[in-house]
């Protein structure tokens, strides 16, 4: 069991209301449980991002550095994005 330490925090009104709603619903016993759950979620999310960076982003950058010929220029990327946006816009307006 971890030792607890008491701290005081201030929340925006809507976040404080959400904390109270979670407690009132019985989902959490008190404010500490709500905050702890949220921080655990953030820690897990941060760990997932770090793993993605290590496993996918860094190797991709290294591969590109080793052989830049397979990459796209900024102009090619902009052209592809522009075309994608035009296609998406046409679909969204039913054209």
C-alpha cells in the first residue's frame, strides 16, 4: 500500500462539478479517488506515447536519415494534404 500525502488543488468550476458528480454517482468514494484515477490514466497515456515514440517514430526517423530517398519533400506533402482536404471537403458537402 502506498503512503498518501495531502495536497490542496484548485479546479475550474466545470472540473470541480465533474468530481462532485463522480462522487455523487457512487463511482468514487471521494475526491482523492477521482484525482488518483485521472492521474493514473494520464500516466498510462504518457507511457503509451513514450512507447510509440521509441518503437515507431525513432526507427522511422533513423531509417529516413539512413536513406532519405524514400521520404517526401515538403512540397509533395503539401500537395497530398491539399488534395486530401479537397476530397474530404467535397465528400462532406455531398458534391
